[in-house]
C-alpha cells in the first residue's frame, strides 16, 4: 500500500465504522483462547495489534513498507520490518498469526501462507481477512495496491496447503454490499476518507446488526477465515 494510504488508514482507524467493527470481530475470534506468542502481519496503524496485546498476547507487529513501520513506531509499537514471504522468525515459534487485508497485496500470496505454516506451532492458528469477489474490483483496489480480490473457492485453494486445516470461512459486510457495489461503480480513488459523523454512526449501526443475523454464508465485501497448523 502507498505511504499516503497507510497514513489515511492510521488517521481513520480509531473511529471509522469499518475498522472499529473489525477490531470487535477480532476480539470475538480470540475470546476464550489462551494467549501466547503472536504475529500481526501488515499491522499498519496497529489497531489489531493493540486488540491482541490488550487480550494478553505477546504480539509483534510486522510491516514491509517504511511508512507503515514509521506509523506503527509513532504509536509506540515495536514493529519489525520484513517481507511477509520471508519472515525473520524461527520455525514453529508462534501460537497465532493474523493477516487482515494483507494477502491481496502480494503477488506471491502462496509464499506468505507457506511461511506462516513454517512459523506456526502445531495447533497454532492463522486468522485471515481478504477483500471478496472480483466483481467488486474498482479504482479503490487500484488506489490501495490490491493484486486481486478473492472468492470462497480461490481463498480455499490458497489455504489448501500441507499442514493446514480450514476451520471456518465466512463473509462480512453482507448487508452493505449493495451500497459498496454502487459507490465503487462511480468512485475515482480509495474509500479511505473521513466521514460525516452521522454517516459513520449509521454505517456502524448497520454493520453491527450483521453480528446477529444468519448472513455469513451470503456474498459480502470481505471474507474471514481461520486455518490451523496440524503437523
């Protein structure tokens, strides 16, 4: 992601409806788990890193670009700079890896997945979020340097690696998918922008309602998944 977009993300993520809800979802995914050693790949402003830290995880944020690393350091995080396809960690040393909105930026996404397998302990988990559905491709994807959007099939195929077991996969942003699709037909850049507080509150209310509705198997804007190392 370009440095300017990373700065936009960092400025928005504390209050923006999208990032607030995703932090809530991550906290829910980690509920009831015994904290251990974790890695947050593509940490950017560190919102997810802080969720994990506050839940007791010994978490290291990782960023590839200088701007993302600088933003993380400005927020008091001891960030590592490294390529996600060549992690500077020993084998089988982590209990958890997260990569939210990271794989879609990588030409060699399979190399990243294989590196995650290498550094995870047996029984360790890999939590993933990616943009869904190539039909939603727009100038937003270009502006934030996406290489692809995933389908359930292509994400399943990516994660179908020796030593991994898919635990679950679900859609997110199902209720707002029509709004996103309409907006992106006429957009000319990324969606990373400050919103009117009333609009922000309204979108947050809609996406919060999705927590309680049985819609996660329907087409959405993002896909979440968890895989576990078995070997």
